[in-house]
C-alpha cells in the first residue's frame, strides 16, 4: 500500500470541490473554504455504502469521530446537473489506506457496511407496500370477479414488499473485518 493517497471530489451542487489526502496517520482535506484534518486514531466509526448512480454505482465512506465533524468521501464527482464523473480510481486507494491505517491504531473504529439513509428509504417502501397489500388482498379474496391483472398487480406488490424487507435487513449496517473490506463498496 502506498504511503500517501489523494482523491479530489465535489459531492453535490452545493458542496465545494475538496481534495482529500492521507499522510501518515492523518486524513487531510482542503477546499476553497479552508481545510481540516482528522487523526485516524480518533475515528469511532467508518461506514462504507454504495448507491445507484446514473452510469455506475457510486460509493461513499463516512468517517465519524467524537472530536470532529463527520467527514463524507464519495467516488462520484459532481460536474453539472445530472452529470457525475466516476472517480473510483482515486477513491479506492484513499479509502483502503484509511481502513488500513485506522486498523493499526490503539482503538480501531467500528467498521460498518450499509447506508443508514437507504435503510430509512427501504423501511418506508416496505411499510407503504405492506399497508397497500393487506387491504388489497382482503378485497380481492372477498370479490369473486377479480381480473387477472389485479392478481398480477398484487403479486408485484408482494414482491416489492419482500425486496424492501430484504434491503431493510441488508442496509442496517453490518460489521466488516478491516483486513478484508467489502470490495464492491470500495472499487
């Protein structure tokens, strides 16, 4: 693993372009508003997640510390409205170096995979689908003249409910071993 890693990204329309770099045991960043540093031995949580992008899944690393504000690093670089550039080539080495260096500290952080925001989205989808499927199934079973397309719609709604529940369980934040990080959330 290299001694240093750099990654430059603009996360959204309202955020400035920020350059991240790991030097020694510290993550540094700079943007037009200034800069900051986060000693990796002060990390309490490192969470990896990915979410759908326009061309490819985008990755995200969220670093939390009790002494510093949350740090968000993304692989997708905002260029203009609806246009993102995949910067996984510089994102992956930076995140791998952060994981490696933080694991070597006296109190390593909790390493989690999964998105809290997506957990809430999937939970809402599950609850809405469940609230729709129960009355619909009762009404359809009570009526003998239900069209086949209505049964097909109910089956689709049931499938959505199952998919949403699986995503709720998956996105809840599982721990991972820093010696074996989940590649699909990094590369």
